[in-house]
C-alpha cells in the first residue's frame, strides 16, 4: 500500500511498473540492464475518493494522459529498485497535491478610502506630468 495521508492510500495492485533501458550516459550498464522504471496509474479505475480523482483529472500536468493515466518515468539511479522508489515518491507527491481542497475565492471591492487615495495620486501625477510641458501652453 502506498500511503498518501493517514486515511488515503493506493493499493500497489493498482500501480503498474515497466522496466526499460535508461537513456543518456552510464556506459555498459545502461546498454545491457533495464534500470529505468515507467509507472502507470489509472486515475479513474483507482480506489481514490471521487473528489480527489476529479481534482487530479482537472490538473494540467504533462504526466497525466488524455485517458486519465499517470505516466511517471524514473531513470536517475543505477538500480531498478531505487528508480521504482523514486517513481512511487513522485506519484505520492502528485496525489498529495490533489488531496488539498483549494480555497474558494471571495471577490472583494476596494474601499471608498482606497478609491479616494488612488484618484488623488492620479491627480498629483497628472499635474506633475502637465508641468513638464512648454511654458505658456498649460494655461
């Protein structure tokens, strides 16, 4: 079980792993050992609470496909197990971000005093700029 919080967890049976060859430098080890890990997690078929699923699917994250599958690739470490743990940690962070319910924005209006101060500063600025013209034209 991959625990996201105290009450929310993802069974490992819902997560699929695929080992692939890593890219980049690394010498002979990279060429012959499949150490990179691709993690696949289907959001809609998971046991996550419905609001969390909706928030995850609404995110504009490049790791979430159009079909609602999270794809995470990890190839930093030289061992398959370390890359697997890194991929699970990234999935945990992604889902933990969706657990937080965003605050609803309450629109506000500027106060009467704030409007007065703004208009007064605009008038002062206008006068300052007006005085920069040629003498005799501002009469």
